[in-house]
C-alpha cells in the first residue's frame, strides 16, 4: 500500500500518518544532501475523548496535510497538538491548524517555549510544557513524553503511545528518504540515508543520543514513527541498536586511557613542516611513556573528510599554516569548516606557522578554534621564514605544554586580577 496525497495511512489502530511527501528536495537545511527527497511525517491519534495531532509539515505542504487530516478527523475533535520539534519543516502548518482547531492545547518540551514564541509571535500563547513522565489523556489512551533535547534542536522530545507500543520519535531515527510505500519493510534501501542523517544531525550530540536511548530502552517499542522517512515497523529495535553503535566511540576503546594529540600542517617550503615536527616532538617528550599519542598529518593530501573521525576522538588539535595573502591556507579552513558535525567542546587547540610578510594565520586559526568552543590555553608560535632554533624550541614548548594540559600535568595558571584592572 502506498501513501497518497489525499489519503491518510493507518500505521496502528486509530493512528494515521497524515504527513507529506517531498520527493524533489535535494538539500535540507542548506547543508544536508537529500538524494531521495524527504517526507514530513505527521500523525493523528484517535482516543475515546478526542484526537491528538503529532507534529505538522513544512508550510508549502499544508494543503496535503489538511486534506489527509480531514479524512480521519474533524477539527472540533482535535484536543491535543504535540510538537516534538519546532523546526519549520514540522511546524509550517501550525498557525493554520490553530486557526482551524482553536480549542486544541499545545504540548511542547520545556526547552521549546522561546522557539514557539519565535514562530507564532504571540504574547498570550497558550501551551503546556512537558518533560519525561508527563502525560496527556485522550480518554481510553494516553500519550506520555520523553525529554530528548538536542536531537536535533534543544527543543526536541519524543512522545510515547503505550497501548500501541508506538514511539513518535521526532527527528530521532528519521532519515531523508522519500518513498510512498512508507513502511521500512516496503520502501527501497534506505540504510545509507539513515546513517547519513545520523552523521549530520545526531552525531554532534552523541552523548545526548545515548541519554535518549536510556529512556527508550525502558519502553516495549514495537513501532517507531519518526518525523522523516520510513515508519519503522519491522524490527524497530534494529534501529535503536544502530543508533547505539553509531554513538559509541570505537577509537576511544582502541586507545583507552591515552590522550590523543593531532598535529595538522601545510608547508610551502618546509618551514611550517619543521615547526610541526618540533611541536610533535615536544608533545612526545611530555608525560609518562604511553600516556599520549601524537600524530602528524600533512593536509596537502587534499581530502579532509577522513580526518573528521580522528578529530572527533582526539583530545587536542594543533594546526600549522603559512600565511598567504594575509590568510591561513584553504585546506586548513576546509578542515575547520568540516567540523560542525562533530562535538568539539572541551578539546584543546593551538596554532603555529611560518610566514613571509605579515603572519596573520596563527591568530586567525586561534580565533576560529575558540569559536568552535575549543580551549586555546597556549599562545601560538610564529616564525618569519626559516624558524630559528629559538623558535623551534618555542614549538617544542608548545607541544610539551599542550601535552601537559592533556595529561593533567600543567601547572594551574594564577591570574593576577590587579594586573587586569
Ligand atoms: Fe526535521 Fe530538525 O527538523
């Protein structure tokens, strides 16, 4: 059975998919590619005392959403509107839904209030913030909520329909894959889309994913209804396990207890390379043998993608770049701009580089590292053209100092407040 533009599809007794198909979408949120388009999944849940709507659709698909909704419920039956996530691809039809069903109460996560205000611009908005354990009754059935923030925005939550073993999971377990056959055992092969979606939306928040899985593991889930892509009715636990596998670090297991420092560089005439080797050597000399693992990479190989996984697992990152026309060189920026999909908060960062005229690259990289929420505890090293022995010693000291910070040997810095005044 295929989903149709004008018909709702029953996914469980009294529960209908009322979403929209968007087969022609080729990029989502600008940066995520969608080779198969996507779906905006919304659902209607009928109870003995009213109907709940779970999410809506992107605004341009509102007509399709309302057409399906009207095939399974009257507007005056809608008592509950649950917004698992307020991103506009799920709330585009909300203003019109509220106009047609003004009696309905909105249920959002405790983190979603400001976003709802930003969407609806109303001072007298009526809504109920909910968190894990809160419930809303539809008479003979009950919805309950799971607080699962940052998956994919701070406001996100899941909704559980216990009598059907049905988890409305929002963006979690979703993927951008449009197939009108709707169910995971009927659609085409969406494994790539599922993992790609995880990599771009969930991976930066892997710790949050694992926290959400703890809540989900406690439930007897027999059906997962995400906000995008196929409804997961065949082996839903397979997708829960896949999320756990993708969220658990393999490299951390491989090098357990060892701090990792990655040194990246580019070098036109070998000067920045010499500095990189000195930074790495200084780091190697610090700490007990086996307490730190230092790796050196020449970014001239051109491909930055393979380094992203390494960076996610690393504890410290050092970037060496010459300055060309007042800027760090492009491969450094390419790598740094590839890191939005990984968690960087709390890692250590530093920079160094040789230059001919002005030498701005080091400070520019340091600023970018701070912008990415890395700690930059040590001032970078600059060398005009060929580094002197003193400058190479400064590079060794930079590596040594970073290693000490990573291994907990660094002396505490005493800040003289009088000197700051
Ligand atoms: Fe499907 Fe984060 O929106």
